[in-house]
């Protein structure tokens, strides 16, 4: 399974977290800091990037946790 980055964003005043290419959040509600923490935790678990988007659409943070991923097995 290919893993995608995690994105935390604000939608109509509600902070949400989703897989970057998904339209559905896997976490919503709470406040901004709790959603950012949730997104960072999931990104760390899966070894992907966590991107925080400001309400105006600009990138506030972009943190990479890819160094934590196990190297993929190479075919011999």
C-alpha cells in the first residue's frame, strides 16, 4: 500500500486532519493545536510528511517523518 502525506487544515472554522489526496478527514473538531498534534502523530506512525495548511490556503508547516520509515525491500 502506498502511503500518502497527512494534512491538517481549517474548513469553515473547523480544524480537520486527512490523508492528503483524500476528501474525507479521519479526524475533525477539537482545536487547532489538538488537530496538529493528531496529524503529526499519525504522520510519525506511518513515516510520512505532515503538512499544516492555514485557513487562507498557505502552508504553515511542513514536517517530514520519512526518515522513520523502514527501507522497502528490494527485489534481487
